[in-house]
C-alpha cells in the first residue's frame, strides 16, 4: 500500500469551497526519511511529490464557492508571497478538472514492487489528510463537482491530527503553502509510527 499525505488550500473549510492549491507527498509511515526542508525534498525527489496551483475561474465553473470570512482571514494573516502563491503570481495555474485528474493519476501510479514507500496491505493507497475532514472533504466535493472518480474510498482515508493527538506529538505549525504542510505532517506521522505499540504489517 502506498501512503500519501495531502494538504489543500481553499477559500473555505466546508466541502464545496474553491480550491487554491493542492500539495501531496508519498511516504512510508514505517520509515523516518522526511526532513523539515520541504523544498529540498520537492527538488530532489520530484516523483514523490505533487503540487498544483488551481485556476479560480475553473472553480467557479464547477460550482465551487468562496467563504468571505476565510478570504478576509487569509488577507490579514498571510504573507504577501503566500497570498501570491495561493491567488496569483506568475506561476501557471491548472484548471480544476485537470488538477484533480492529475492527482488521481499520481496517486494510482504504480511503483516498483520493492520500493520502500510501499507498505504491503490490501488496498493500493492510503490517503492521509492533515485534518482529513477538511482536506479530503474538500477534495471529495471537488471531484463530485467535476464528475470525476476519486482514487480512494472511505476505507482508505487517514487523519493525521487524530494520530498525532493519540501519540502525544505536537502538530506542525500552520503554513499557507500546501506542499510544506503535507511534508511536515507526513514527517510527524512517521514520528508517531516510530513510537507505535503495534507490529509491522503482517504481524
């Protein structure tokens, strides 16, 4: 089974909110190979990460909406460069249907049978959300809005907040960058697994 941590930046927390950016990283929870330097991981292991900036007009076309309170909070709290990353800047932005299709294909991409990112279990991918009710909930609604299938079922969803609270590990601090969040939370999950009282897969 592959594991992937996904973080979403959106204009609201409720399903149906417009999605601004999607960041994700593949990881093995039984390893300890993620560092806080998320840019280094993204640059040195590009196949391991996924990142898309989303065109806002395509959110509107799909029927997704903005939450005004969230927009105000972003404007008041985020740095200028982070606002540019989420809303504008010079970087290309993908239409929402294309970004969701690319995420599905990335999650389903086969990996070598002996790759250490694979943890052998029954299903092909475990999809983690930093806070699954928000990150995965936003994506579930977006996939429905564009009439596309997802790469996961309800059985495949994992919640990082719950695990970290159980393991008494501090949650990573918030960041406006979805890729930074995804890697930080995946690393925290690895630390939680290193403290586990359960056995290796199959034991």
